[in-house]
């Protein structure tokens, strides 16, 4: 096992550091030779294939569900197709509105999660077309779906998913770009702009790794806290949910994610002296609104960590600690922004002496209901 960990103390940290390669592998086979447009040889869709989609239904569990939440932003903004995202165990039992005009996108690292597989079967039974995004070739879900887009993350051993999630985001963003171009909602220039920023990510990750020690210090500072809150708006809200899940899963610290605008509707009651708040503020179009939310929690003496694009000056003025993410397009930011959240969960679990790769009560793949 030590050999498999390649010199790292745990699989999770090894897998966090493998993300540049995993992202590159998922991306490179889907970029046309000129580097300017997306191609999916495994799909080979025509404009008509995309135009015939009335709505998209995304179903998944756990971290894969969180990737689906971001995919809603990607697809609705770039391809203007309505997207619903549902937890697989809810979808399968709620008599869902799914028909032959629905494209059902199933996301699953393992391709074996029982609820996700059942949701796929249910969608097919109702006449939907299906597309699986999975990391395991030949898995049950890959065999059941009409079409498959593989994430090339390589084997993921740690129970807490890291590189599978970032490669799911990459695959879903590529898919949104592909659909947007095919149905004419997205200009070639915008597609190229986003794609070029995405191609820089594997290299840009190094900056985050170079600053991993700053995140470690935060984990040490917060190790005895009982609650941590994650807030964000737009795509940062979806990411906040993933950040909170990661922290809960392995550090066992209670964590909750809130949309910045929802603070006033409940969570603010829990913000008292010294409570850590991780404020994700990488989305430029809602930055001002996030700054107001940060001020709301600062006024209650929360200890705020701002996560921002590296040229930010405004958020830094209002927070206690700052984590910088290399600048990129809004759609690309989540792929990098999640990495310090993974590191925070990892280091918090390590300092608390937990079994990082095998957290209590959890399994890598849930194949029974
Ligand atoms: C388990 C794992 C999670 C994972 C979820 C869905 O709960 O611990 O890390 O996100 O299952 O798994 P899947 O293989 O379908 O992505």
C-alpha cells in the first residue's frame, strides 16, 4: 500500500495532487487540433441532436451531485437549455417529469452507486435519452446508459472524492460548451476564450499547491471548532456545498453551506464570536453582493476566510484570512477553487487524528440501498 501511495501519507492527498494530470487527461482528448473548440468523438452530436432536447435532468449522489449543481449553471448559461438537478434517491421515487424530450445526465465516479443506477433505469423507462459521466470503464452505469463520457481521473481510492469531482466539472463544462455551439447559443469566440482558460488550469494548480501550507495553518487554527460555515453565490454556492461536505466527511466537524443571500433567513442566528466562515468570492458578477454578506458575518465577529481570484483587492479588505486562486474565466474558477477546500478538509482530518482515507461509517461506493 505504501508503494501505491507514491510517497504520500494518504491516498487523499496523493489524489489532490494528481488533479493537474487528471484534468489534462480529461481535457486534452476533447480539444480540437487548433486548440480553439471542443470535440466529443464519443458523442458526435448534430445540431438537431441538441435542438431536440427539451430539458436536461441531472441525477447523482454525494460529490457527483454537487458537480451536477454546477453543471446547471454551465449548461443553462452557455447553451440556454433548462436543467434540473436531483439527488438520485429522490428522483427515482418522486414520479419525475421525464419524457422522450429529456436528456438524462447521470454522474457517478464509480458507475456503481445503486440509487444512481436505479435513477438511470427509471429515466430510460420513461423514454429519456441518457448520457453517463463516469470514471470507470465498463461499470454498470456505463453499460446501461445510451452514451458515455469518461472522466480520465484514474483510480480514486480515498473515500472522499477529489480528482473525480474536478474532472466531472471539466467534462460538464466541455459538454456545455459543445451544446452551446451546436445549438447556436454560444459564439465561437466565447467558446475559445473559456476553453483556453480551461487549458491553463493544470499549470495554474501549482500556485495553489505552493500555498498549501497556508491552508494547513488555517486547519490547525480551526481544528477544535464545532461548526464551520461555507457561503457563496452563483457557482460558488454549489462549491460551498462541496467544501462543507468534504469537511464533514473526513474531519467530522459540522459544516453547512449557505447561499450568501440566504444568510438573513436563518444561518445568521448561528454566527457568533469566533465561528469560522469560509466565504467563496471568486465570481466577479456577484462580488459586491458577497462583500455585503461578508460584512454581515464580520459584524457578528465571525472569523472569515475569503477565497478570491488572485487580483482581488476589495474582498481582502473585509476578511481575516485570504486564499488566492489564479485568475480565470468565471466558469473555470470552480475547478481550481475547490482545491483549497479539499486541502482544508484533509489537513483538518489529519490534525484531528482521523482515518483520512476511510472515514467512519462511509464507503467509497454505495451499492446497497
Ligand atoms: C459515496 C462516496 C462519495 C461519492 C458518492 C457517489 O458516498 O463516499 O465520495 O461522491 O458515493 O459515488 P459515485 O461513485 O456514484 O460518484
